[in-house]
C-alpha cells in the first residue's frame, strides 16, 4: 500500500479516486471493443455516446437552459482569451470589450484580447496585489460593449465573485476555470462561461465553453476554423480529432458529481472544507490569509507565514507528511491549498492537523 498523499496542486489537480480507478480498469478494453478509449475513432458511435452523455450530464448538473451550446475546444482556457474577442468583439460596431482585472489570469485575458478588440479594463485590484474583487456597478458597463469579461475565481489568490454584476444587455462572460461546478450558478445570467478542464473536470489542454446561441455567428473572418465557436457548435466539437480522452474523463467526473448529489451538494462540502481552513487561519496571527474575507472563494486557500524561511520549512515538512503541492504560485509566493471538488474532507483534516502542529512546534 503506497503512503496516503493528498494533492493540493492548483492544476492539473487531483481527480476523484473512483474515476481514476474506472479509467485504470477499462483502459485496455473500452466497452468490450478490445481497444483502449484512446484508440477509438472520435467518429465511432461509442465515442459519440461518450460525448453526448458528457454534454447531457453537464446540462443536468447546471440546469442549463436549452438555448446554450456546450463545446469542447482545444488549447485549454488561455486559448479562449484570444478566441473570445475573435468570436464576439464584432458584435459591437466599436469592438469595445470590457474586462475586470482581478488577478494574473484576468490580466492575461485582457492582454491576449488586445489584438482583436478595443479592450477596456474597467476595474482592477492590481494596486493591492489582487487581494479583493472590486465592485462593478451598472454605470461602469457601457451598453455599447460586445461583452464584459470577468474571472469568476482567481486561482492564484483564492478570491471569487460572491455575487455577479448586472450588465444589462451586455453579455457577461466568465472564466470559471478554477471553480466550474463548485457552486450553484444561474447560467442564464451569462452569455458565455468557459473553463480549462484540468481542475474540476479532467485532463489539461482542453476547455469547455458554454455559450448562448445568439452569441454565435459573429466571428471575424480571420478566426481560425478551430477557434470559431459557431463551427465548433455546428460540428458538435468534432471539426477535427477531438481530445477524446479528456472528454471521456470529463464524462466520468460529471457522473461522479451526479453520484455526490450534484452541484448543490458539493457546494456545501466545499464550503465546509474552506471554512475549516479559514477558521484556522483567522483564529491565529501565525497564518495570514491573502484575500479579504468577503471576497474569499472555496477552491484556493492562500496564506502566508511570517517569513519565507518558515514557509520553506512548512512546505518541506508538509511534503514529508504526504501533503503535496502546497507551494503558492511563483508570482504570489506563500502557501496555497487548492481544494477542488475531488479533495476529500480527510485531506482538509490532514492539512489542518499539520498546520496546528506546525504552529505549536515553530510558534
Ligand atoms: C482562472 C484561470 N484561467 C485560465 C487559466 C489557464 O488555463 P490553461 O492552462 O488551460 O490555458 C488558468 C490556469 O490555471 C486559470 O486558473
């Protein structure tokens, strides 16, 4: 029996153990075909069912209205930073696209978009090292704009929108990479949401894009075929060879989530997990939370100790205990516990116990 390891990595991140076991068990023989799922044609009827089932599970889990398409697209989340303005900026004659900058990926999103639209950063928390989510009032949302882009959960820091801005007729677009399916969200309030699969859904390199049908059909002529959401929707994500393995794993993770009782049920568990760690952090001066309490999310818990030396000792000893990948992002430093849907309560308890002991021994 290998030693128990809890993976707190930010992404690629841990997946549910039963899903990994199922993948292992059927890897060499998919559905009795005698070949692996990664060897089956993306046009085979067996794979088509995998794709349709994954889409249907997602639709049920999110209560997604019928007028939204679910796409699986290449290039992970960051590819969408460019694909979004290519597909949507031309909705507005001015090509004005609004962005809220609440972290490193939010900044990259508006930077990558600059080539394709008139990008306006309407608010930013960069001055305070992204320690909060600045409010967006309806006056800030120019009704001329093609869309407003937010990063609903900021992976490096752990902040999230605990309520969403009112945008009038301007479609709200959210990068949900590090929180998709972690809480109940009313998708009808969004024009489009997207997420890289590698945190709450499956392997890296592919993204899920959920887009309202009326937003399709505005891509500029230069848009590469594989970044054109309208083409992708028409071909049901099979314009070229899809990332069949990623879609298959995502389907299994979605089934697992249904077995957990769905998004509302996992949301409760996620709240309990984050609360356990934040209560500990708030109950002592030894650990210092990075994010203002009212802007905290449940997926990434970031905190500091009093010195980098102490943080290095913390990480080393945590690693020896099987608490893996707790190092904060290179641009933020400190400690970050990424506790996505698949992280069990036992992992949180193991971390909390270690934190208490570390404080006692090094306080
Ligand atoms: C919020 C957010 N957006 C975008 C990305 C980039 O994702 P990818 O590496 O799939 O391009 C990440 C990666 O961690 C992320 O956390």
